[in-house]
C-alpha cells in the first residue's frame, strides 16, 4: 500500500496548463483595520440600512426613515388605504378591549391597565414599526410570566401598590433590553429561540394559562400562585366544596360560543369578523345577563368599577429599590425576549403573505421604545399578539394606521365607556382567555416536527413539559439549552462525507446519497461540511484518520488498487482558525507517513489567506491545491497513470494502469 516506492514525473505541459487556467487564487492582503471594519459590518450590519455611496443628506433621510418608517410610507398614504385601515382598526379594537382586560387580570394587575396598554404603545409602534399587519397590545404569555415572576417576590393581594410599581419597572427594563438589542444590532440573539422552542414553549404556556383560568371558571376566591399542572390541579380539587355551579355553567356556555365562532371563521375566511367580534359580544351579553339577573349576588364575580380617563403618568412610580431590582430586571429581560420572539415571528409570517420585508433590528427598537413609553404611562408589557394580528390581517389592513385607529377607539372607551364594564363577569374573561390560548397549542406543528426532525421534536416537547410540569422559566431555559447544545453539536461534530463520481459526468457527490456514484480507484475523496475551528479540529483529525483506515481495510479485502491520494473537498469550509490549520498539518504528516499524498480542492478566500500566512501552502505545495474536485481527481489520475515503480515487474505497472478512471 501507499506510494513511498514510486516517483511521480510531472508533465510540464499539464502543470503549465493547470497553473495558468485553474490555480486557486490567494486573496490580496488587506490592512487590519479595513478587514476588521468589514467583519464588524457583516456581523452587525448585513442589511446595510443606510446604503453605501450616498450623500450625507441622503444618509440622514435614510437614517430617519429607518428609525421612523412612517416617514417612508406616510407620503404615499391614500384615502383608499385609510378606509381599509379604519375598518381593520375598529375590528381589532373590538377584540383588544376584552382581551386587554382579561390579560391584565392574568398578570394580577388592575383590569384598566389592559386598556391603558392598548392606547399608548400602539401609537408608538405605528410611527416606529415596520410591519403593516402587526396589531400591538398585551399578550397572554407575557402577562402570565409577569404575574408568576413578580409574584415570587411580592404578593399582588398583600401589597398591590408595590406589585404595580414593579410591573412598570419590569416593563421599563424589557423596553431597554429590546431597544438595546436593536440599536447594537444584536437581533441574532433572539434566533436562539428556534421554531421548535417557540412551538413547545407557547403550547406549554397556553396550557398553563388555560389551567389558571379554572379559578375564574369555578369562581374560586383562593388559588395557588404556582403555574405547574400538579399544583393547579391540587388547588382546584381540594376546593371542590367551594365550586360555584352558576359560574361554571356561565363559563362553559360562553366558551362554547367563542369556540363555535372561531370554528365558523376558520371554515370561511370572509367570516373572520364573527370570531373577532365574539369576545366583545360575550362581554356585552355577560354584562347584561349579570345586570338583569343580579347574578353578582349569587356567586358570579364581576370586574367592578373601572377608572375613567386616559393613562396617568407613572414615571414617578418606577421602583428601583435594591431589594426588588434583581427581580424586576430578570422579569423584564425574560418577558422582553418572549415578546420579541413572538412579535417578530408573527410580523414576518404575515409579511411573507404580502411579499414585503420585516427588519428584525428595527422591530426591536420599536418594541423597546413602545415599552419604555408604556412604563411611563401606566402600561405593562406589550408586543404583537398573534390572534389580534391575524384579525388585523384578515380585516384587510394596509398600514400601521390600523393601530392608530384602534388606539383612538380604546381612548374613547377609556374616556366614556368604562362604567359599562362594571357588571362584566370574570368568568367571561376566563372563557375569552381559554378560547384564545387553545389556538396557541399547535399540535399539528409538533407532529410535523416529529416527521421531519426528531431532535427538534425533543426540543419542542422539552419546552412544553418543562413549562407545564415545572414552571415557565425552567421550560424556557431547558428549550434554549437544548437548542444551543444542538448548535454546538453542529459545530463540534461536522459531517464528513465520502464522495464518488456520478457516471458520465465530472460531478462528485456523496456515495450515501447517490447510490450510483463510483469510488475512484486509488483515491479517497472527503468533503468537510463545516468551518474548521478549535471546537471540531480534533474530531475532524480523528474522523479523517478513521476514513483512511476504513478505506485501506476495504481495499485490502477486495484486492483493489491501493490508496494513493486523499482529496479534501473544502467547498463548505467557510473559515478556519489556527487550531484548524494545525489539524491540517497533522493530517498531512499522518498521510505522509503512510506514503500517501494530501490534496485540497476549492478552499475559499478566507481559508487560502490563512493557509498562506501560516506557511501551510509552502509545506503542502501550491501544486496540490485545485479549484474543483474534478480537477484534483484528474491530476491525481494523471499521476497514477504516469508513475513508474522502482525495481518492480512490468506487469505490476500494467495492473495500476488498468485501474485508471
């Protein structure tokens, strides 16, 4: 085996032709500052938001339009757009009002805060947001997170004022965190919340939210603050003697009505308004029923008095007491991440239908600014809930003006209509929340994950089980941890593939994927399918050695031509570090000791630059680096054909010649 006893007289004609036409270029050297600038630009500004080669005045205009997208589309706004946005805005307001009240109760906050949070933040987003379809408001998962995390340090019933102030403070930190991610172009951090993570987390959170609403359905006065299913079920069934059948019947009736309305809306897209109006209709009917029957005197709990007037300032209510600051910051960051992940995912999904682009970093700045402004105007965490945005989309909105219309509708409600909600039964709010949450349990997506990618399914179910059986934070950490572990596995254990020749072509592909691909006698062609870094260099060295051992054993068993060349296809190797270069040097030494020759095919510009600076190219020889796998195979075959054995019989030479491809 090997080629230690053979000489390879290069053909001058072949060498000159290959060097002139197909040599792999080494990129020209760049100053360090310029190289660093380009790297940072590609990392943090891949979209080049201000565009290059523009005058300073034009860049100023582009910068203002980037921060305030309304300056871009506002001059083109038409009356036709306004008619569509007016209808959409009124429609989502009919959903925002009952949902806002319901979600505020979910966060253990005064119901009026749900209306406050549907007034100021939508106005901010309309000016700074880039989505035409996103409808801004409070979200169930964010509300539940706020209630569960702040509830660990302050009881909302024992000290409602302190709890309220901490909710404002947590909202401020959520806004600061979101805005900082956008300003410093760190939006890729949110990408660690994979689709599988979001599906499992949202499904688990929706399950927990539904379980929490059993308190309202059964009309219970005391309920556990824990969110896990075991604690909730224990709290429900240890108070059977306190269940109120009037409340339970009312809740089931309205829940059935809400689910029926959503069923008909799904059957026919034009009937979307039935599902959109159902929550407000439930509130009106429930309030009338309680008012006419005096059900509040028979165990049916009602909202009670709601304060009239628009949002009061709350900037002086922000609490930075060191005893609670850690909890407020933690709550703000966690809720901010979830709000961003949900809002950006929802915005991008609807943007895809209308064929326009959502800038993630721009959205982060908009979300951050609306939460910062909200924390100073008696609002708590707001984002872009899916249910409200879906209604906005189906109602035919054209721009973010629909959010402005919704905000004005909520303002009118705050100024004049809040007394009408006095008799609204809490059980109706619980029914509204359960109906909304059932739509977030996407079991079809989980089944799809199982069929497509089992690891993604494990991540999804880990998030779901963690949220339902432990708590929301555990589920979130578990899912993100598994996602990051998978990223690390992709980096630390990259694929290496054996390539073969597709018959009647010069194409080389994986022999596992293409069963008709033929191995080239005397050659082992390996593809490295990832950048080579310190994290995977040892693995790749061992894996390449194992491929060589396996190939030699196979050739010995079959009696075929011995291995002479190992070709590494570097097409997918986008970058390499010093550990990777050391690995290549070690692989070359291993191959040399066995009497083989290492050949590289199609290394990229960054790889060539570093191989050149490290002097590896001199060690290997520039003549052993080729532009394509086909050229490398051609050169190696040429060498195999023209090699002359020392002190061997002529029939042995003929044997090697007959095996040439």
